[in-house]
């Protein structure tokens, strides 16, 4: 299936962070007088978008939609380096898209919990700069600006994460609860580990890269009870995955400037090391277990009257 997507997005509201709204004082905490709530920061954004999908495969219809996305964020700083994060978003519970289509004769749209988590960031410790999070969290894994080979940029996993940083090197880990069924002890998990580093090179070059391993547990036992099933992976008649998944990921970026104009060359490669075509039961002898993306970004749109343009090519096989 060939698919072309054209999206025009306009950000109409972006409220800057660090706006202290509430502060409570003189609270007894661990025999000391502290602020129960150190600060409350609110912000959000609204996007209007036109989305055109042209599909050539038989049985797949092209679509043209007008859509919006609304997100509201709250960060509550607590004593002892704790923080509570909350994000409410438009949507119906899809894993990756808070976008809502103009549809159904102007019917009202829903609001869902997109993130809710508890985070502890004591800063520099004996083992490095440490951050621990639990809940429906922001994805802790580093990725390039445009790469979504493994995770969509809007995906918010549920589980636990640890981030440890030493200068320009960091170690990120995530333990994601994928699904739990009351009638089975085969709980489904995803365990991800990632090592990331940055370096400055001669002649103004910058280098950033990361290597990651994503290990799935019990992924073929049943479906994930997901709200939205994306196009792609081969599945059995019951809807569960036909293949195992243990994905290696290599990502890198080289950056520099042409006079004052920033330029970035980016690339990502992934391989499912556990994909076995014999388990697909689909009459397909191909492994279909790799993916890659490469491209460039010229300029940087970060303020009024600034701009950027980019081109990327992505190849992502079925499993």
C-alpha cells in the first residue's frame, strides 16, 4: 500500500511554562515546615489541521479530513523533589492520536487522560543525575525530531521509567505494562533500554546517537485490548500477533551550519531479531523484519519569521 499524507498544522495557543499559579506555605512535612505545593504550572496548545490520505491499494479508500487537537498540561511541584504531571487531551482513547475530525453533524468531542504520573528528580546523586517516573508517562526514550519507526511522538506509555545522565551521556530505561487480563497470568510487557551520547566535533560539527533494545514479553499470547489497531503487523485469526518481537534500534544525527543556517542529517535503523516467518501462518516466506528512515532538516522554525524544510524517506516492513 502506498500512502501520501499532507498535513497543514497551525498552533494557535502555546502558553509558556514556569507560570506559578498556586503556592501553599507552612505545611508540616517530615517534622519540617514546607510548602505542600511548591508551584503549579499550566499550559496548553491547540492545532487545526487538514489531512489528506491517498491510498492506491485495492479496498483502501482515500480520505480528506479537517481535524483539531487540544491539549492541556499541569505540572505540580511537591516537596522533596517530587512532581505530579497531568495532560488532558481531545480524543476517544486512541493510543497515538488526540486528533478529532470535524464530523457527525457537530457532535461534542471527548476529553481523555493522556498523561498522569508521579516523578522524582533529586538531581545530581552519587550515581549521576537521576529521574524516576511512574504512571502514564511521557516517553523517556530519546529519539530524533522526525523518527517514529518505533514510537509515535504522541504515544504515552504506561509503567515505569528511569533516566540517568552523566554530562552528555545518558542511560534510559522503561518497563511498560502493555496489557493485563484477569483470566490469565501471562501479563504482557515491553522492556526498553537505551544508551545515548552527544559530542562536539571539529569544524562546527555536532554528533548525537543512541542504541536501544526493545524486548517484548508474552506479545503473542493475546491481543492487547487496544482501542485502535494500526495497519501493519501480521496477525493470527484471533487478532494476536503472529510473530515475536525483540527490536534493536540504532539512531544518529550529524549537525552543522551553512553560514548561520542550521542543517541536520538524521537516520534510524531497526531490526526485529525475533521475527520468524514460519509463525505467521500467512503463506509468506519473507521475514519482513527491518525498517529504516533517513533525511535532512534545513533551518529551524523556533520563533516568528523563522522557517525550516525537511525531506525524509521511511521504509518499515510488516514485522
